[in-house]
């Protein structure tokens, strides 16, 4: 009986922490951050800072902390 429980524990695949929704939020935050850096290079600092803060202080943390 003990062998079976040991084998069942070993045969379980580790579940992945993030779902598709989490990855969408994380990568949209990274994309928005990249867009903000491009806008900054074009010279519009105000819009760039707003998008950067939105990306790295809203989208990415929500994507990391949201339960799947």
C-alpha cells in the first residue's frame, strides 16, 4: 500500500501556477511598457509616463497576483 501512495505522488505532474488569463495580462503589460518607451523616444513624455505606470504598476501585478 505504501508503494502505491509513493508512486502516485511521484507520477503527479506539477500544476502550473498561471492560467491563460494571467499570461495575457502579463504580456499586455510588457507590451504596453514597450509602447510607452517608443512614445517616450518620439518625445511625448506625459503620455509615456502614464502608460508606463499603467503597465508596470497595474497590468503586470494583477497578472501575477490573480488566481487562476
